[in-house]
């Protein structure tokens, strides 16, 4: 009973991973850490 459930879950995870990689989810993995450090002072008032 547990082997078919684990195989089905494994196939579901594989399908989700392949869909995410084909849709471009993993194309820019370096960008967010540099955007986080970008200084956006012009968006805020420091009064």
C-alpha cells in the first residue's frame, strides 16, 4: 500500500518540478539577492 502511494507522490513532484523549470521559474536565481541589496532611497521620504 505504501509503495504505490510513494510512487504516485514521486511522479507528482517530478511533474511539478518539470513544469516549473519549463515555465522559467529557475532562470534567474542570482537576481533576487542583488535586488534586495539595491538602494531605493528615491521611493521614500526621510523627513
